[in-house]
């Protein structure tokens, strides 16, 4: 049996739903269906942002916003001038969802629950008469004259326009290759570093602002760093993993990092600061209290790593010990041995080659009436609501052009 629609959207995630809703809101005569291979829709929305759904980021200037995308910076400039974070806030408010800005610029529903976003989408699709079909794993896609034919394991569909919003789905990418589309091979982005090191072994949960560099590369990041049970995480590490997705993949996730806990202070200046502290606190124990803007537990660990005993007083520090400590503070060397997924944020660098997409419409340059929304293309961002913003913007543009 074959079902006919004007438009079929493959992928029941954020981009798929947003595209569908915007299409029918602009033209209620169109018959639209969303095909989802799983038994549930919007599963990634549910777990994102620790179950709160980090909808977007409070960066309202398109030329600034694009800087958060390791892949897609140039291509997204035009799209963000059409639909940016401010438009996202307005769109959700119109649909009954109020968003709030947190200190770091991330934006969440006021309810603090991703269910609010899911309910908003489900309510809108039901109200607009959009057909949502689950358990529809696409087996093949054909172009037949002016129509697209989509076969799932239990049903055939025909539509004039086809929108693929399947995220990082290797099977769909393979099908697109048979249509002549080039796929940039996928590698993980947004991951944490596995590090076994006595200096951080007892410090899970400790966070500090730090500058992190990857040895033998230009990769560098200054942001909060979080020590975890398995190594290091936090924005400083996640940014490196996004910008260095390909480089670190090529290194098989075995590499060395340098951590500067004093950020822009170099080793020489750190030594001078420590000499002043030696004069100032002569009678006090060095390990007792951190003289810098990071936790005491981290300071004590770095002191011990510099071959300074717990009871040693500032006055008794040798020149070598001062140098060791300056080095630990500004140039700590850590060996990374593997990676771990960051929460449930599975983000991939890779996808449809950006040269093959018209970013004014998000339509394929190779095939008429074939559109793309969300992460299926070779665009990804650092953590903070930027990947969702790409989903909303590309979905909006597809809807507009259709």
C-alpha cells in the first residue's frame, strides 16, 4: 500500500518537527508527514541539557553566533540573518513556551523541563493535522519523475518534496551517496578526556578556570575546567574536543595537554609571584591555603606534585621547589588516553558536504525538491544550545523556501 503526501520529513527529532510545524503554519493546505524510525519521537530533545533542553543561546548577533560552530561558520552567516536566537525565543513564546537565560548564556524553558518543548511540538503537530508515524525505518529512497518514493520496512510513501532531518544516521548518508552526494566522514565531537593522573585522582568535582593547549597543535581553550572521575571535562575541554574533532580523531585520542591554572600568567611571572608570596607568608605552611583563584584542594595537590611536603613553610622553599610549583601552576603536562561521551550529547562532526547545499533554501544543489535540516549536514557546534539553534534555523529556512 502506498500513502501520498505533499511533503515527507524523515526524522522525528527537533529539526524534523520544527520544519513540519513551520511549513503547515505557512501553508495549511499542504499534507505533511513525519517518519521516525524509533518507537518514540524527540528522544534527543528529552535528554538534552540534562533533561532541561538547552533550547538556544543568548547570542543575538549572527556574526558573533557563527563563531561557535567549528564546522559551518561561513555557511551559517546568511541563515542566521534570516532566523537567529532572538527569533527562536519569539517563536517559542508565541507557542506558549517561555525561555530564561542562565548566567553562562544558555537558554532553557522556564519550567526547567524538556517535556515542555516536547509537549509544545506534539500539541502543534496535532493541531495542524501533521501525520506523525513511528517505527518507520527507511529502507530505500527513489526519485521517480517529479516524485520521491520512500520505502520503509512496512509501508511505501510518495511525496513531491522530501526533507531529510535524520541527524547522524549512517544508513541515510549511504543512500545519499548513491544519489551523488559527498559525505564528510563522521567523527565524534563534544567529548571529555580520559586522564589517569595522581594529581587529579582525588579531585572529582573540583572546577577552575584554566587555559588548556594540545601539544603539537594550535588547539587552545580558556574556560572553566572540571575534574571528573575519569579525567577532565567542562567547557575548556569540550571546546577543544569540538574544534579539534578531526585532529584528535587522527591522533586516536592519545595525546598530551598542557594546563595553565593561572590562565595568562607564564612560568617566569608565576615564579616571581611565588617569590613574593614566600616573603609575605614566610611562617605559614605552603599547602594550607590557595593564594590563587582556584580551590584549596587543587592547590594542595599541585604543591605535593612539586615535591613540597604538607608541613613545609613558605620560608623553607628551595629555588628548585619554587620552580617546580611555578611549572605545575602554568604548564602542567597531562597524558590523555581515550575519550568519554559528554552526558547524552551525542554530537558528530561530519555529514553532507556543505558545498552541495544551497544555504538560502537548504535545498540540495544536486536534486530538486530534496531538502536538509539539522545535523545531517557537516555542521556542528560547541555545547551551549548552538546545535539546537542550527536545527531551528535550518528548519525555518526549509519551511520558508517550500
